[in-house]
C-alpha cells in the first residue's frame, strides 16, 4: 500500500511540475469576421456618406498640426473588425504601431458609424480595410496638409467600381505625348483661331482600358469631342491598390495650340 501511495505521489509530482508551453494561440479573426469586398462595401451601404466625411475630417484634424511628412509612412492601413451592429470592436495596424497617431485615431474611430453586413438574412460580424495618405505641401509660403481616404469615393458603372485614388495611379502608355499625338485639331477650331486646354475625365478599368469619358471643362468648336476621342484610343497601366488592380477615374488635360 505504501509503495502504491509513493507511486501515485511520483506521478502527481511529475505531471504537476510539467513545464507549460510558451506557445500562444492567437484567435483566427479572419475566419470569424466576414471580409467585405469593395463591391459589397458600396452596394450594402457599409460606409455611409456622413461617415466618409467624418473619416476625412478626423484624419485631417490629427495631422493638421504637423509641419512635415518626416514621420509619415504613407499609406496608413488598418483592418477594422466590426460587430453585428457595424461598430468597430477590434483594430489591426498594418504597420508598426505609431502611438502619436494611433491613440488619437482610435479615439476618433469609436464615434464612426457603419452599416450592417447582412448575409443569409442575418447581420454578421465583418471586417474591412481603412487606408489613408497624408501629404504636406507649401502654398504661397503657407504650410498645408492634404488627406486622401483611399477607397471611400467610387462610381459604379455596369457593376464595376471606379475609385478616385489608388496607391499607384494609372499612366498612359507612351505618356501624355501619346495622347497628344492622337488629337485631331478640328477644322472649325482652326478657322476660328481657337486654342486652350480641354480637361477630360477618363474612367479606366482594371485592364487599363478607358471605358468612358466626360468633359470637365471644354473650349468648344469641336475640341471637346476631339480630346475625348484621343483619350479613348490610349491604353493605360492599371491602377493598383492593396496589391490588386482596380478601376479609377483620372483627369487628362489636352492642349490645343495652333502652330
């Protein structure tokens, strides 16, 4: 009996003194929270117009006191984790935590209101990315700051989204010179000595193809139409955001000048 007690004590002692593992198990939030695509983000109204304006204002307020971009590592990107009511409950920074920025940003984010993500008739927990860039410049001796919220402004054409900005904007293959070479100076404009710049908004899809154009500012006499046709003939390099090709809107200036 004594031997049995000693044996049980030895087993208990060995297991009781077993060293605990240093390995930490991290929850897999990527599985628990549905990832909202850019298309769903807009069609579901996940980011309301008022929230977009609040985002812009809050980020600007955080950075307006800085005088340079020395400490700025653009773009800032965060993964936002939302509960079923569209409230931010977790936040993951894509870069090293910048306490000077992030503490203020977290305080601002707590007031942002998002829409619900409905899937299979139920409101689900979801996640989406929030990215922004901060750019400083000097205008007539005055320091200014410009904030760009990536992905918050988009236009939908035939179920394809076209954004205002991207991490890498598209460029005309062959440069602006290639577009200018496609311009046919209208006879009417020549006869009337019409010169000037036409500003064309081009919608460029994920392949770099111009799918639509609009005249933002024209000079008439057939120049507006000629400028649009020239832009539509050119292939662009695709815009890049988050390592993916996206559709964007760009403004292309076309010069009409008589020799």
